[in-house]
């Protein structure tokens, strides 16, 4: 059974595979090594990721989460992984947990200018980790009521825990990242086929030489 890594960190605190849904990226903050090493990583423990994700949520966080906030964040993440990965509807207990998060913050909208470009932002108040959890819960609710939960899938790499939103035209996407997991599995299948072919050739040669 894989445990949380106390060894080397993953290659980067900021993920290069990002979805358009906060709840998916929040769930993916805890993930297994896609190469099959058995390591499990938690980006929630990384200050760089926390600041990056808080900015994505439109929430200002002034300090690391307290022990209580960490427990609440981890519980919300586990709940959302269960709901998103299974695709099942939330039951009354799940609804109570989600509504509790929704009650922790309110949002405002802001139009800002950066050079010649405009940005339309949604910001959550009050500041802090509870507001961040509100933003994540809102993201899940939007997916649920839109009827698009069925497009959330787990990567087809059996050792990868990443979830992704399948926005392909025919709903045929299999990998969280084709350049990572897709290529990795393709290379392994090729080596397996090549190795099997060489084994058959050696076996045939041994029989012919007997």
C-alpha cells in the first residue's frame, strides 16, 4: 500500500496538467506517481502550490492552514474524489458537508485591466482557507447541476490517480496527459511486444537446434 512520500518532492510544485475545474485540480493535489514507483505526493503541503491554487480560486491566504483547516481540506478533497471518481450523486450526508463549505464564503465579481487586456474575476470572501473551500465546493456544484459529472474520468494508466475532464468531441479521451501517461503506456506495450517476439524467436531457435 502506497504511503505519503517523505522523500523527494515531485518535479514541480505547480502542476503542468490543469483542468478548467477547481474541484478536479483540488482533488489532484494528492496523487500517485504515474510511473508506478508507489510514491504518493501531497501538494497541499507545498507553500508554492497553496499560493498558486488560492490565486486560481480568487482567494487571499495570509498563512498556512491550521491543523483544523488541514483536516477540513483533506476531508473535502476525499469527499470530492469519491463523488467525482464514482460519478454517483451525493447523498444527504454529502450534501450537508458540501453545504457547510458553501456557507463559509460569499463571492463578488470584479473586472480588471492588465495592460491592454481585461480580466473578469470571481473573488471569494472572507479571506482564508474556508473561502477557498467554498470556491472548490462551488466548482463541484456547477459540474453537478450542469450534468457534466459523467465527463470526469480517472486516467487509464492503472497507477495514475489523476482525474480529468473529458472535453473531447466523442468522449474518447483516456489519459490525464497523453504526453506523460499515454506515451509511458505505449512504450511499455511496445517493449512487452518486442520482448515477447524475441522470446518466441529464441524458443524457436532452441527447438531447431535441439
